[in-house]
C-alpha cells in the first residue's frame, strides 16, 4: 500500500492535465472531421440551419461535380505543385533552424523558439493580406510562385517545431556514430577515386578496446547493434567498411588480429605467426604473409654496436627474411593457393633520413623478392648471387653494408643497449 499511494496521487494530479490535452486534441481534430463529413453530405444538409454531426444520407455528388467541372485537371495539377513546392521549401529552410535549436547552444535560442510559436499562433490573415497586396500590385496574383510563398509562410513555423522535436529525440551518440561512418566512407571514396588499385587497405589491427568497454556510449552502441559487447565493435566496424569497399567494386585488405572475425571478402594480412595465416586460409580468406619476425624491415638488421635505433622488437637479419614461411603447412592445395604472396613493411618512427630507409631495406628486400618470386634455389645459391647485386647497390650509392654516416647510435647501459 505504501508504494501505491504516491502512484495514485500522481495519477490524480495528472488527471486534469490529461483531460485538457484530450480536449485540445478533439478541438484540433473537429474541423478536419467537419470538413470530411461535409464533403459527403447532400446540399440541403449543408445549407440547413440544423447542423448534423453525421449526414442523413452519404453522397458522392460533390466529388462528381468537381471532377466534371471545367479545368479540374489544371486545378488538381496546380494544387499538387503548390503543395509539394511549399512542403519541400519549408523542410529545406526549417531543417537548419530546427537543428540549431535542438542541438546548439547560442544566445537568443529560447527567444527564437518563442517567436516561432507566436508566428504559428498568429492569424493566417496577418500573413496572407500583405502578400496579397504586394502580389496584386506587382502583377503576380494567381501565379504558382505566389501561392507557394503563401503556403510556405503558413507552414514554416509548424515545420520548425516538428523537426525540432524529431531532431531532439535522436540520441546524440547515434548521430555522432552516423557522422563517423559517413566520414570514413567519404575518406574511402576519395582514396578509391584517386587510386585505381583493385585492393584497398583498411588497416584494423592493434585496436585497444579498453576505452570502449569503459564508455557508456560504446556499450549502448554495441547493445543497439545486437553485439555481445564493446569488443565486438571492432569486427563490426571493419565489416561495415569492407562492405562499402566491396560495393564500390574493390577488394578490402585488413590486418589479421586475435579474436577479430573478418568478412570472407577481406584479404587478410597475417603478421603475428604462420598459424594465423593457415587459419585464415582455411576459413576461405585470401592471405598475404607479413610475419613480423621475417618481413618487418623497421626491426633492427643485427645486434652490433654500430646498428642505429630501430623499432623495438626482435632482430630480423637477412637469413630470417629469406626463411619467411610463404605457404601454410596444409595438404590441401586449394587452401595453400589462397596465399597470394608476402609483403615487406617499414614504418619510419625511428627512421630520420632516406639513407636510413635504404639501409634498412637493402639487401633484406632482395631476400624477400628472391623467396616470393622463386625461392627454389636455396640459401647458398642466393648468397653467391647477392654478391653481384651488392655491387649494383654500391654503384647506385645505396647504403646496404654499413649504416650511413650521421645516424644516432643507441646508448649503452652496463653493456646492454
């Protein structure tokens, strides 16, 4: 009983307000009801001093007379044109005002809303009579632009009020998410417009989801999309962008990541270990081998004291690159055929000059090219032929044997770099 009393009191207090709201709705709807029923009344009922809420007899005579009248088709067409033009113009003009009122905070916003309501409550004659006088004096009376302008002026305040309520009802996080999606699609469209390549790389790896798990907006978005949690937003978003690329006639490329399922349309860049590549190929993905232990050229070439700073990680020497695992160990030739090849990577956070780039690239790129293009001659044969290629690099002044001059040397602490 204690819990029901406050509810009962609130219901009693709301009763007059609900009654007033119902009465207002009835008053607003009654003119519409009266016009509709009058259209079906016989002429004697319309002209009678004894008004009736319902016709004595229903008739379509007024509709037949209107359709048979001269110029009905012209009047009908003009009515449609004026109505559509006025509505579209009101929506176009009111949308900006409604968005500004619903989403932005600016001085005079409340006064603007009050002015809109006052304009909506003002008698239509206060708008129509000045327009009528101006149209008559300028010879624009009975013209479609004049009629459109009149109906536009009448409907504009109402349209602002309706759109304001609609926009205010949209959750801000949903609007922001739509803007993010649109931004990324626009970027991808620009990239695909500039570059005709059939492949478009979306990235997608090393995406920390800790902030998403703490974010109420991310948790709400995951719930709206029917996902098990914020972590699933990672693969969900990649799938949306991949779908956009596929619809444009291109092939999306994505870095493989633990626990992130990808659409089969994605070509997978496997960078962690060969097992990832094998699993992706068995699922049906095209695969590009990019094992960080063999193809990351921003890793140091060796552990000598003269080696310049490099990306923190393992040592990727020439032999490690040559031993890159190109095909997943599987007896299924169809799965093995999904491995398209390999790719070398070189990120430049620790690379200050172009000479440093060349030093990190060569001759390791030679070993990768040897394995990807042929790879059947063996390490000994490659090493002997590489001596001749080093002479070409020397002729081109490409640093490949010793670090170029001027690069910083990592400090040593207790003999450990």
